[in-house]
């Protein structure tokens, strides 16, 4: 049963990744159909991101009340409905309205599934879970490309992805009882292993503490902010940097950015096996140092080939960081607060991916896109410093002391 259930969770994460890259792939065609300015895509993206941030912040309360299975089902229904709305939208106003449930549906299911896997499964499953998100994010543009090549039928592309989401809704509906059953089995195994005593739980029960007051949480949130900022900034501006600063053809630059994402996806698949030998903390630190080394290759005065290799190295370095930081959440802060903190982490991560790329664009408008590698390098340094500061905090005293007020 456990294996079958994991397949369902992996499918849910593929579906989570599918819509994420659709708008960027379809917008060149959509823009002409709606006679919209180029920057409208940015407004749609920020509307989706705003919904995701809000639902991530509220996910702790929602998931505790209704459970991960039901929230995942309802979120997928919202996502499928939003994608259907995109495919039939007659105007930009309808696109904006459909962007709201698309964002709201993503936030809760993302936080819920991450916490569910972190609480009930080992670290390698978290890495593979995010590997499957990469599969979905890769398949989305491929599906859209099949419809917009030659016939510009972007609506059929959205309709096809909506159909995939509806299929997942049906699967989730009929497997809903499995969520509670697997959670009960996991809790029973935990009781047998350690008497169901969570270190620090009694203190938390006697002295209610807000998640942001828990020692080290703010440093964890800043680590997520800069991680997502690095990933999203490379994805948005890496191609422009290669074209304008390294004088590569646009097609070649696009291929290398796709390989950056492939590096993340493949790296997470490999990380799943490495977690059997190395701890999450070691993998996080190693990934951050690797990403920083890749960023160094971007701003050093070296031949273009080193910049291309640098992008790949940044992608491989980023691969283990996000899933391992998520899986560490219950270990770092205790299971009692893990779900709420997970929602905060996802919200801050989406904030980083929403606002840091435009920040670089703004800075580049006053300078040149040549500041790209310095921006990536400084962000990678900040991520490493905040992560190490968190390790120092959590390394002091006993684990039960982690619930002291920061």
C-alpha cells in the first residue's frame, strides 16, 4: 500500500509542476490573440504568485482542519478549473480571474504534500518528489509546444493539461481514504519506535508559541527566500545574460537554460540515492557551496564555455537544497509546528521567486545585464550564510531547547 500511495503523491507533484511553465511557453501566442502588451504576462504571473503566497500562509490552519488528502483534492479541483478557464477565456479580465484560483490551489497542496512526505517518509522520497515536479515543469512546455507549433492553438494546450488535472482529481477522489490510513500506520510505527514522545512537545503545549517566535525560523525563511530567488533569476535572466554579455545565439542560450533545469531535475533524482549515505545538513551545505562555485564561473573573466558550465553547476548545486531543507523542517522545529512553518517556508520561497527576478531586471535597467553573475553570487552567499547561522542556532543545547523564543 505504501508504494502505491507514494505513486499517487508523485503524480500529484507532476501535476503541480505542469501549469508552472505553461504561461511562459504560451504567452508569445496568447499576447497576439489578446492584443496585450508584453508586460501583461508579468501581471498574470504575479497574480498567480500572490494567490500561492496567501494559500501557503493559511495552509497550516487549513490542513490541520481538513487533512492533507482533502486539501490536495480540492486544490487540484481548483487548479483544473482554472486551467479550463484559461482555455476558454474571452478576455484578459477572465485570465486574471482564473489566475486567482490557479495560485490558491497550488499553495496549500505544495505545503501539504511537502509536510506529509517530511513527516511520514525518509529524505530520499523528498528529493524524488521534487524531481517529479521537474518532470511536470518540463512536460508542460512540451505539451504546449505541440499545439502552438504551426497552428497557434494555445487553448488546446491548456485544455489538455486541464484534462490531465481532472484525471488526477478522479484518482485522488477514489484514493482519499488512503491518506488517513497511511498517516495512522506512520503514527503507530512512531509510537512503537519512541513511545510517541516528541521532544519539546510538553513545553509547546504548556507555552503556546507563534511559529515566527521559534528559534531559528527566521533564518530558515531567509534561506528559502534566497534559494528561490537564485533559481527563478537564473531561469528568467540567464538566457539574456548569455545573449547580451557572452554573444551567444538566442537558440543556443535557450538550450543551456533548459539544461540548467535538467541539472536540477537530474540532480534531485541522484540526491535521492545520496541521502542514504549523507545527512540533509551535509547535502544542503554541499549544494550551496557547489552553486556558489558555479556562480563564480559566471563572473570570472573566462571563455564562454566556462559560463555555460557555470550554469550547469549552479543547477546541480541547487538540486539538493530545497527538498533537503523541507525534509529537515520537522527535525529542526518539531512536528507540532512543522505544518505551519512549512506553509511559511513555501510562502517566502514564492515571494523570492516572484520579486527577486524583477529586482535584477530593475537594477540591470540602470546598469547592464552584466550584473547578473554578481547578483546570483551575492544571493548564493546570503543563502549559505543564513543557512549556516541556522545550523549554529540549532546546534546549541538539546533539541527541546529549539522551541525557545527567538
